[in-house]
C-alpha cells in the first residue's frame, strides 16, 4: 500500500513542503503522497487522532504546533529533546516518534559549501523557536562564541543560558548595540521574522568584512532586504530556502530510510518561488 505524509500547521496554504516531498516521490517512483493539512491552534489533539485513524506514516509540524506537539509523542529523538520542539514525526502503528530536523537543515548549507564553523565568531539576530535550533547547531559544531541580539533582551538572555548549557560561550545585546561592530563576526544569521513582509534589514551592514558569511533563514521572499544589503558588501550568502531544503531532505531520509533526491527536491522548491 502507498504511504501517506502531511505537514500540519496554521496557516498552511502556502507551505512549500508538499511540492518538495511529492517531487521526491516522483523522482524515485515511490507510491507515496504528501498533503498540507490545516490544524488550528487548540485543535492539535483531535487533529492527531484523525491522522492516526487514517494511518498516516509521518508528518511535519510547523507554526503554531512545534512545541505543543511534544506532549503527544510516545518517543523522542535526541534532536528533539535538546531543542524542546518537534518538526518531524514518524507513526509506527500508532506509536509516534518525534525528531527535529531544523538543526541539521540549518547546518546543511555549511557542509555543502565547506564553510567552517568550528572556532567561528557568530552573530545571531533573533531568539525565537528557530533560533533555538540554530544555537544547538552552532554548539554542536563547536563555534567559538555566539552573540545573540534580539528586540526583547529577556528572550535573548534565556537563549544565551541555553547556549551556555550546551557548552557554547555566549553574550547578549540589543539589535541597536551591534551597529558598527560587524567586523567582529565571521558568520551573521537573521533568525528574526523580519523580511517576511518585505521589511528593511534590521542591520545596515556598515563595516562588514568581505566574505563574511551572511545567512537569512527567512525564505520568502528569497531576496530579502537583509540579503540584498549583504550582497552589496560582497558577503558569502546563504539563503533561507537552503535551510528549508535541508530540513526536508533530512525528514525524507528519516521516513524512507534512503538517500533523498536532493536536486529534484531543490528544483521543486525553487519552482515554488
Ligand atoms: P518566533 O516567533 O519563535 O520568533 C520570532 C523572532 O523574531 C523573535 O526573536 C522576535 O523578537 C523577532 N521579531 C519578530 N518581529 C520583530 C520585529 N518587528 N522587530 C524585531 N524583532 C522581531 O519565530 P520562529 O523562530 O519560528 O521563526 C522566525 C523566522 O524564521 C520566520 O520568518 C520563519 O518563517 C523563519 N523560519 C525559516 C525556516 C527555514 O527552514 N528557512 C525554519 C524555521 C523558521 P522578540 O523576542 O522580541 O519577540
């Protein structure tokens, strides 16, 4: 029998995940399907019961359920327990096991481009859910130090405690405080949601060293103001879609236990822009 997969969240209409996974199924001739399924906030429990009834083989979890979904898991992979949020679930005869592929997805472009993280000085803008997976990634890859800048300093402080617990040296700043200090960093990441609505970049990039790695995890639009300004300064760019692709590839490998067709998935994703 064919296998079925879904992404659950709300809003979910514009999710690119069905395109990416269905392209992989076509490429490998797999008898599987992947749909977007809207589950509003407050209806997660019922939604999951429904998915179990139709014997879904696996699903991705996105906003607003990534943290609440932890409650409904029977088994928790380490990737998931460290970050405290789940984005990929395997259903094994009603036993749900949770994974978090955001960290691997985030790190994937560094591996592909052979960009070294160990000993790098990092500036991370933002301290939300995605930033937590990113901090775990930098800790795993043994970055030298991370500076976390966020609108709400209290959230940055909390994330900084998490970084220290993982053995990563860390400090916090407000976004205003980092203007004029960009030459101190090797890698700069935007993990705020600034850019999604075409807002201006949160930093001016004044004084950026050429070849500094600038990574925007916002993927829609592809060329955010943050990316455009970094390009003007001849930065090495990593796009948000590369993380999105990386997490989908990793989820595919967990569900299907085989190598994902990266190029077919990338073509499908880029066709969605
Ligand atoms: P959260 O809501 O958990 O965090 C949002 C972050 O953005 C917080 O740090 C918040 O600061 C900050 N922020 C929001 N609005 C503003 C503003 N107007 N000015 C300054 N700071 C602001 O979201 P997530 O962490 O889940 O996601 C963040 C972004 O990353 C989203 O755009 C999402 O689409 C993208 N994303 C991309 C992925 C990919 O695969 N490429 C994967 C996951 C997320 P404060 O603490 O002050 O509220």
